[in-house]
C-alpha cells in the first residue's frame, strides 16, 4: 500500500485517538493542523492568482467577456479558474529574461505591456481576436421576462416531421450518449404525442413544446456545416438561430421562470447544454444560476426515492440535477468565482448504471450493474465533476494550511483507481463510444492534478519539488494528447462537437476554436511556460507536438523561437483585453509586485546562463535541474513573488553548492500546530507515480 493511502487512513484513525490535534472547520468537516511534509512546508500558491475579479466602473460592457482567441484555445483574465489581472506582466518578465533568450544580441528588445496595447489598438486584427468565435451562442433573456403570451406561433419555427425526425436521430447519435438527460423510451412516446397534437391542429402543452425544440436544437448544433448544407440547403447558422428561437419561445410559453413541471426544467437544461461549451459569458453563468434556483425550489436536490417517485421519474430527476451540477462547475471555471452547489446541501443520488430499457422492466433494478451500460459514459462525467467539486473545496483548505498537498494528491489517486475499477476495466476500446469513455475519464481525472498544483508551479518562496513538477508536466501532456485524439480521430467524430466546433466561416478547417467542456487547453499555457524556461526537457518533443496543434504555430517559425512567438502573442493580446476590460488588481498584489520590482532591479544584468546541475530543495536535498550561477547576488537570493521568474531556481536563491536555503517570506496562513504529519516515502511515491512516467528535467 502506498504511503499516500496510509496517510489518509491514519489521518482517519487519528480522529478518534488524537482529538487534541483536530479542530472544527467552520466550512464543515475537520481540520488537521499537523505539520506538513518538509518539501511542502514552504510552498505557497502564487499571489498573482485570485478567485475574485474586480473591474473599474467605466469598463466597456459592450465588449464581449469571452477573452481572446489564440490558435485553438480561448484565453481571458481567468485562467484555470483563477483571476490573473497581472498575466501580461508575468509573461513580460519571462520574455525579457536574458537567460531564456536564445536570439542574437541585435534582435533582443524589451517591450513593455503598455507598448503592446498601442500596437494592437491600431492593428487590423484588433476586432478579430476579441470577437466571439463561431461556436458562441448567446442566450436570450426574453423567455425569462416574457408574460407567457408570446405572439409567435409554433408553426413559425417547426419544420416538417421528416426534417424533425432526421434531427432527432442526430440527437440520439451525437448528443444522447454524452449529454444524456432524457429516458429515451419515455421521450419517444412524448415525441409521438407531440406530433399527434400537431397533426390534429391542437397546440401541444408548453412543456412538451419546450423539450422537443430543445432536443432538435441540440441535434442541429451537433451537426457539421457541410452536412446541414447538403441535407437542408441552408447554413448551420440560420438553422441554429431558428431552433434556438423556437426553444426560447416554447420555454417562455411554459412559464419556465415559475414552473413546477420537471419536463419544463428538463427542457431548460437541455437547451443550456449546447450553449455552455467553449465560450461562456456571464450571461451563461447567470442562466445556470437561475436554473439551479428553479431546481432547488422544485426539490431536485432531494432524491426522488424519498418522495415515492417511480424508477423512470427518479432517474430523470437525477439526470437533470447532475447536469446542473456540471454546468455549475463549468461556468465557475469560465467566469468564477466559485461553485454555488455544495456537496453537503443535496442528497440526490447518482443515476443507476443501467440501460434505459431496464428501467421499464417489471422489476426494475435498484443497484448499478457491474458492466458497461448506456449510462456509463455520462456517469463518468458526473462522478468526475463531483470530484472536481471536492478539489475546489480542498484547494481552499490548502491555502489555509488545513490540508497538505500529499493528502489531496492521495485522494485524487484513490479516485482515479476507483474509476478504473468501476468503469474502465469494462471498456472495449474497439467500440468507439467506450473508447471515448476511457479518454474522457483519463482527461477529467488527470486534470485534477493540474487543478491542485498549477498555482504552486510559480511558488513564491521555494521551487516546487521535482516530483510535483513532473506530475504537472506528465498529466498536462497526456491531457492534451488525449484531447487531440478526440478531436481528430475519425471513429470519434460523431461526438467531436462536444470537444471541438465547426466554424461557420471556414468549413474546410473544422477544428478551429475547440471547446473546453471535456478539458481545458489552459494546461497548454502552463506547459508553454515550462518548456520556455526548460527547453531541453525530456518531454519536449511530445509537448511541442501538442503546442503546435493548440496554438496553430506557423510552420516557418524555427523551433527555438516558437515559445517566444507564442508567449509574445499571448502577452500582447492579453494586454489589450485586460486594458479594454479595465481589470483591477487587489492592493496586496500590487504591493507584492511593487516591492519585487524595487528589489529585482539589479538581478539580471550580467548573469551567465544557468548551468545544468543539481538544484537545492527546501529539505536540503538536491534534485537534477537548473542550477544558478555561483555569482548569484544577494538581491537574486531573495524569494521572488512575481510571475515566471518564480520558476527559475536562481530567482528563488538556489545555488549549485549545498548552502543553507534562504529564509522564507512570512505568510498569512495560521501557524501549524499539533502532531507531526507523516513525511513522503519517495519509494512508495514511485509506486503511485512510476519514475518512467515522471523522468527528471533533462534527457
């Protein structure tokens, strides 16, 4: 058994045996104030990332709050779920660092963020990279504020039954397997009743209209531009607008804002799923918040079995609730600041892992099946989403020194093992939808490593231990490789709309502006900064293959200049976006940056490039990596608190000689008390994270 698992088990055992070392947590649960492992004790998250965003009152609200396009990804002032108001300055520090500049002396220039703003204001690309992408679908507020007496007729938006049947078949093929929110057999019967009413000249009920139009709308969004043009003789954009208006009109007629019908709420959530994909604005976040409040007012946060609902009704209620939970996390990552749903405030159980037809059997199952079923892929996403909710809470506890990184990473590893045993061992990779399930599971679980560790990548006091850095690199690289396979594999193309999008403007380039619902390409930015600082990493070729795809790097740029080109583009575009949004940084952050600028004025003058050697770690041991020159000045020996320079060993005061580590900067966290927490047994760590998958920095 690994030492991380032993830490978790012995922590539980100590709850009864050593009550004196525990205190009540006002947020729920208990808090361990035992000392952290030595190599984690002085790690701090970067102060340049915060959960809350603030803007000046004269900000331009006409500017879309979607960020800017950079290759196949979209970036904003919120990266990885955290607000980064000084991202431009962070990138400038790295770009102006002589030790990372491989260009000849005549080509070197230091460009300030202010210079980039004036450059891009006059650039013809200004409006293009700030404009919403082709996959962006803005929700309308009209159906929330309508009186329910909309003058528009159902006939204005309803196609012929032949076209509707084709779109519904598309829904079953491309949407239902990964966004399962209806019981198929029950919905088929409701769909038949809908057309029976239409053919008799009777207007169907508002809730039935809403759920049918939401399904047709999802089917249209999942189709490619070329397929729609060939089959229906119109553009995808026009067809999407038609069915979006139809769904919104039907929701308004169903009085969605005050409904008590599960079918109406089901239609609202089904309508939101195609909207909340890669480009999410605050209007999407507000819409999800409204859906959450409606669901709670209808009691969907309580399990259907408590109220005597039948198996199908209970199953549908669970599907709706957990899709709202997913949208809560998704919009939180995109727009912040934190999830609204708390795990201790609902008791709705996960849907059973069974096939749809089993729920209509004379004796429907009451427990999940130990095999791959129709529900397995959706359940993988739901369980991973709920684990992400746990990680969100644990990240806050990490900052308050209530948990150690060891405990959180151990919890994630145990979850990964559970998912492999519960779902992945039944996967037949020759079946496309099951192979997709494996890829989604691996992406979602590996992403949790990045969620926990990315703020420590730029640790303000000490360099992050090599073993933790390697987890970031290996997990981030594998995430991108698996995501690229989902987008490019022909066998997975029916579901690629959920991970990619086909632009309306350029049907010959179907993978522009990929979506972030399954994974976020923000890990690409983290790997870019790592490979820029350490270009000779063993994983460099794998990382660059991914970065070439994500950032769409022009092929004529030399390999040794790719990182600088991408970082310059990101910095320049981020600068103009932040300036347009009138982003404000906290006073404490400005003080840290100001004091650092004063302190670091003489640190980069004539320092030779860092040499490959051994880097001193906080525990006094050495790890292979970059070592600072022996002539490091006293100013450079001080702990850095700004951006990318915190990645550099010389910036944190590490030297090639076994000298004492510099004294850490006092932190705001409460003092650590109580019994000593178990240290990391690196031999056992290797069993959880094999050295072959986590090699040293250099080849």
